[in-house]
């Protein structure tokens, strides 16, 4: 059994290390349209492929907040979270939208562990530096995400994050 402090120390020992990249995830027009319906953001650059083709990006692009909402999905395959009971997204800092996420192209996430520490009420705080990149090599978005996790009573130390040379676990689309 591993304690909260032992797990926090395990991640902290890996601070400043790149954990690798997630599998590629294709942003579809259906994804963008569904997100537009939920958020009521129906700008033509997102939802009208014909009009978007004549716009600044030459094709429809995903909403920036859609890209942000995929961070947890894209990054969880790079972290062993079997020790956690539940997780909460606490904050996003230093968010920058650097390039458009063109519909029909793949995105993936790169993760670096920034820090880890135990917090009150049995939470582990994990801070990650995240870079979302497109298939053409452009960086779409960067952010620093802080997550809080409750540790399971039967937790063991994590077996990984993926560190540079290993292959991430595949994750299926929800």
C-alpha cells in the first residue's frame, strides 16, 4: 500500500520530465458542431465548411475551448491513475492558443510533470505542463493544468508516466 505522501513524492521525483505524447485524436466536424450546439457558438469558421474554406484558415477550425476540453482525455493515457479514487480539474494557467486546430486533422498532447504535493483533506495535487500539437507539427495550444486526486485506500505507487521512450496506453474514444 502506498500513502498519499509516497505517491506525491513519486511524481515529484519525476518533475521536469517529459512523459511522452498521447495517441492522435481526429477532430471531426461532428465534434465541432456538437460543441457549437452546447456552447451556442455557431461562428462560420467552426460550423460552415463552405464559408470557412474562404476564411482566414481555409477550412473549419475547432473552438479553442473544445481543444481545452480534450486535455484530460488526451493526457490520461500518459499517467497511471489506478491509485486514484477520483480526480478534479482545479485550474488552468498560462493558456495560449497558438495555432488553429483544423477540422479533420489529428491532435495529440505532450505532457511534462511540473510538480506534485499532498494537499489538505487527502488530496494529491499534480501540476502538468501540456502542449497540444497538430499533425502538421504546429502547436495548437499550451497550458498548465492543476489536478487534485483522492488516493484509494488500497493504492500502490504508480507504474508510469510514460517517459520519452515508452509507448502510451491506447485510449478509446468516449
